[in-house]
C-alpha cells in the first residue's frame, strides 16, 4: 500500500516520482527569454495597458473595504491552519464527496493525473470535452495528454480560447491572452474559428459575440466537462469555481460527467472560511466586488430533485486530488508559505519585471513573482542547468507583490531565501565555487579588518578615472561586465569617508 501525504492509498498505483511536473519546466533560463521579450515593443505596450488597468480597478475596490487588512490576516491564518492539517482535511473532503455520490482519485504527479482523466473520459465514450479555465490542468499538460489519446479539449474561457486557437501559451494567471491586442485576436478568430463572419472586426463586443456563437454549439453537444476548483469545503465536500463569463456555469451544469482536477492546497475547512476568500479573491484578481458567477456543487445531481425531470448538474462526478510536488513544498516552511497562494494574480499586475517581460519568459504556467517562487519549489532547485533555477532572480525585490497579496505571502523574503538555496546547491554541485561566492568571500575578508577595508576604499577612488557617464572606459572582464551591461556605474568620490573625516576632524 502506498502513501499520499502520509495517508494510506491502496488505490494509487505505481512508484512515487521525485518530480513529474507537466508544464512547469521551461526550456531556457529566464534571462535569455526575458532578453527576447524586452525587444518586443508591442508586447510591452499590451502588458503596460492591461496591468495598469487592473491595478487601478483593484485599488479602487480595496479602498472601499474598511477591514481589508483584517481580511488579509484572516486569509493568511486560514491558509496556515490548512497547511498544518492538510492530510486530515483531505480525508474529510474525500469522505464527504463520496457520501454525496462523487468519486475521489489521488494523483501524485502530472502523468498519474493525466492517466486518470483520460481513462475517465474514455469510459464515457466521449471524443471531446469542454473545459473551465484551470491552472491545475495547464500545470499537468492535460490538453496535450487528451489530444494524444484522440480526445479534443475545448477551452471555453474567452482568453483561454484565444490562446488555444492561436496555438499559443498562457502568459498570465488570470488573463492568459494579456499579451495579445484586439487586432491580433481578430486575426486568430478569422483564421481558426469555424464559421466566423468574414466581416469580423476587432471591436471587443464583436469578438465576444463570435466566441459566444462558436462555444454555444460546443456546450450543447458536450457530454463531459473538465474543471479546476478555486476552493473545496472539507466539511461538506463542496467544490467552488469563480468566473466572470458564464462559461464555467455552462460546463458545470450541462454535461453529464464532470471531472475536477484540484491541487491539494485548495481545500478550506468550512463555509465560514470560504466566505473570507470570496471577499479577497475577486477584489484582488479582477478588481470586482464579487465575481459575476460563483458556482458551487456537492456530489452528483439526480432527476429526483429536479422539477422538470432534467438534472441541473452532473450525474457523474470525479475529483482528482493533485500533488505534483506540493507534498515536497509542504515539507519545509518556505514551501508551505508559498502554497497559501489563491491564484489571484495581483502580484503579477504590480511587478515591474513581469510588466516588461510578460509571462512567457518565465517558462512556466505560473509566471510573475508567485511563479518565481512556486515553480522552483514544485520542481526543486538543482544548482545545475535547470532553467527554473534562474527564476528566483527574476525580481527587483521592490516589495510591491507583498503589499497586494491577499493572504500576505512575503514573496520578496521567499525569493531571497530561494536565491540562497540556489547558491548553496550550486556550490555543492561544483568543485570550484561560483564567481558570486568567490566575490562575497573576498568582500567578507576585506571588511573583517579595518586596515584592509580602508585600503580598499582608497583603491576604489581610483576607479573614477576609468568611468565616463556611467560606463567603464574599457570593458570589464566577466562576471563584472554582466553587472555594467544593464546598469550605470556610479562614479566613486575623490576621497573616502575615512579620509574626509581625518582631513576635517583631524582624527580617525
């Protein structure tokens, strides 16, 4: 019998994997991808416009709430409690889902989750599924797994549909097509959407109407839906999805079979706890007082409870509880805090690095500050050539992400700790210390002695003769040239503070 979070799982087959994270691993490091993104002026315009709009909306609705900081404290405390009692809460959730006619599956990694969902869809005989926007299914690469099995997955969220039809990848947690402008979206629809009006314009209303017409036919014929879940209430077995377009409501009520893939950290103990997050999430994510559509379902729906003889929900419900690196993250204090994230994307919208590079540069379905923390935690820092090892450095550490996080995740502090872990891992995996480690040791040796420190200060003043307008007259050797390539070098003063003090005060 295998275990999952320490819970005996007789039904979970196969050996536990150290890491199998689906779409979490990038194919190149952040610096290389960011350099390319910075050269795309249209991308930067799109990002600046979209993030500034969302920031302004969020600030306005948060300002209306007199106890906003108390709500943040409550959300943080609930999440800390959940992480401390996660195995217990998951077992309670499983029992309540099953008591209401649902079936619970446990998946240790992406491969296991994809295999479970594929098997469930095949059992229905369906060749296509409709999908509610879901970060968990993106994380495991479910669409690609279903396609390989001959099953077509239809994204029904407008932004996700744009990404799918454009053969693209999401670049934002909340607004996956944030990097696309209206003209680009119009071209994608004209090329890829069946039956689209040749006179289609790039007006938002027209584009939304075209997507609605296309998706309505898909909704009406779908027999199977796949969703994620924003939250799951342990004491009733209730799942919750919040969204703004109504596509989620269509997916959750029309198909006969519903399959939900949920990260294990999304559980909350009670409905009272859910109430806190339903106030925090919409304001932090879309800048709305509440979500236009908040859908909850508990188990399966039968004809017996329907007035017109037609059930208003799934008659077959499966919940796939996904680990995929979360147990490892939960095992240390650093990772446990990162798992508090409720995927609101507020940190992306205030991050100066994200606004200039976009989400694709992060190489993961989780971009921005939370992605720079969460992705390395889920995949593990190797200290080698893993592209994700560079993500903790994709931040200016300005602290804006911490200020807006609805559950008070101290992202700058976590990024600094991850950088330290990466340096230690790199040092352990190499016989020779890194240039950074060597420089820090040299600085420590110099500063440990007053005489050495004074001589180093005087020597540094000589550098003013070789710096012109913030640039060295002669190119510096590696790794110093990496620093000056993106920053102006300050001109050293003509004398050190020590020398000034001696000259003006007559004593050292």
